[in-house]
């Protein structure tokens, strides 16, 4: 790969989160996701059940029901209303077009009382209604990714009563919406990515330092208005095509686990979403320890997080950790049985869970008992007298009844459990608490 293509791979890594994110927003607005109906624009769509294998979304959680709203603020501000959830955990995470988490509303950030907020587009200089806090959005296109805690199927009706009380209302006098620009005509796949990056970065520009970074690639049409990929010089098309392939490979490489960073096989990423340094609004923590100072490192981190966990929260809202290997360093695989012995439970001010995912798709796994996660709210778990918990991971139901009660079913092939800790305590973030290694058991019975 020549210098030019290496150069363009940097542009791919930079632009991948925007293209993947906006594509996901379009898909959810139009088609929904699993039990989540099509959201349309500027209104909430609510899931009617917990996540399942039919939800083909990377690392979807099984602890909460999702509420998603795709926002088009090009016409003007929106008023957000949230109900009183009476202490029930929920979070509304605000994500701009570039996957920056720029604000939070919910139990940690604003409490669980009823409230109203004004979401303003970039550069808005109007006046909010008296007493209504303003949430400034960095881009006209954004998403609210809501998660409302559910204690199993029996708790769904209580959540269903809350869902219609999450509302979005345009301000009087708002202008028509511009919508999401679509690419020119029929463009081959290897140019389509670059066209989407070009069109969407112009429509939803990032912070000025990032705009300046994009201009490094001006000779390849990425900052050009019009239709630069309608007719492309042969050598330029070859460079763009090769960089598209190599860019995908680079993002996959970035997304692979780093064994050197693992503790007992677990890779925590409490700082995986710290790439936003420019737009830290209400509910975020604007402090050096939650900002990646080097922008090039931030771009790589942003691409990895989009690939491995699109729409993940900052670590102070939820901590995630994944594991691919057992205590011997061998890849976890459903042809074997394993145990995770938790002598100490993950420290959470809200709740925690461990969810099972297939590899390499990171989707939930079909199983006979329809159990996709285990956590502190899972009914019927068997704990030791000291409060410890042994989670059994294997494909078939264990013969031992205690193991069966604590059974987290695996796929037939490779798998990756993920730990989530909502409203984590300090020891979860600073590494004082460490997850133990997953150990292989000799018999699957």
C-alpha cells in the first residue's frame, strides 16, 4: 500500500463513525430495530420488549428497553419532556452525527423527577421558556438513545406506562426540516463510503479542528460540494478503492482486543467514549480524565467504539468490559463449559449484568431458556453463603441444578461475554475492582 492510500486510510478511520452512525440513524428512522418500530424523525420510538437475537444491532443490551429518537434540528429547537420515574434508572444519552455523547438526562445526570429541556441546534440564539435548561446540539442531526431499566418481563407493563410520557415538541415557528442528504445516483460501493463521508460531513460539520483535519483530504473530493465522485480519474479511483478496503481492515484491527491491556482476560473500556473534547454539555463531566487530549488517538478510539459498541455511554454513566479468553488464554468457545466465580459482585449504584454475544457479529445468542444475560436482577440465582456467585457458561443445560440456575447459555462457536455496570462506583472505574478470569470446567455436566 502506497503513501497515498495510507493517507486515505486515516480519512476512513476518521469518517467511519459518521458514516456508520448516520446510516444507523436512517435505518432506525425508516425500518426500526427488532421490536423497536420505525422512529421517524423528532419523536420517540419505544421497544416493547427486552433485546433478543432478532435485534441485529452490535452489542445490544438486555437490561433495559430502548427509546430512540432521531433528531433533525435543522428547523429549530425541540422541547423534551421526561416523566417522573420514581427512582427507576433511566438515561437519555444525546449523540451527535459523529457519535459524540454531548449530554445526558436521567437518574445520574438530572435525577428521576419530571422535567422539561430545550434541545437547540448549532448556533441557535433564541430564548428558552422560563426555567427550561438548554441542551445545545453540535450537529443538526442527532439521536437520543434512551435506556429504561426493566426488572424482567413482569416489569414491562410499568415501563410501558412511562414510555408515552417521553415526548418531543417543536417550538412554534420552526422552519421546515432539511433532512439527511442522500448520495448522488448509483455509486459503486468503494466510492459510496467516500461520497457519504463527503456529503454528511458538509451537512453535519464537526468541530473546527476536525474540519481542518478533513481539509487535508481536499484533493480527494472530501470537502467538495457538488458531485466529485460522478467522474473520477482512474488513479484516484484506484487509490480510493484500495483505501476503502484497507480502511475497513484498519477499523477491524483497531477493534481487536489488546491482550496487554487485559486484567484476568477482561478488557475494560471506561474511557472508550472520551473522544469528545469539544461539545461537553449538560450531564457530561468536563474534566481532563474524561477527555482524550491527542486528537489522532481520539479518532482511532472513536472508530473502535463505533465498531464494537455504537452508542455506548461515557464510563461515568456505564462501564463496559469484554472478555474473549479463559484463564489459560484460550479463546472462549461453546464446545467447552466455563465458570465465572464472582467472590465480589461488580460495584454499581444502579445495577450490573453480564450479557452473552456471538463472535464476530456481537449479537445476542438464541437459546432454549431465552436468557441472554445474568445480573443482580436475575431471578432464581443460587449464591453462596458468603454472597458469591458462580455463573456457568456452556451450550447445553447443565445437569447440576445449581449450575442450571446460574446458567448463561453460549453459542456453539466462539463467544464474548460483556459486563455492564450502570452508575459504576469509583472502584469500577479506577481498577480497584477486578473481574476474575473465566475458567474452563472439565465436564459440561
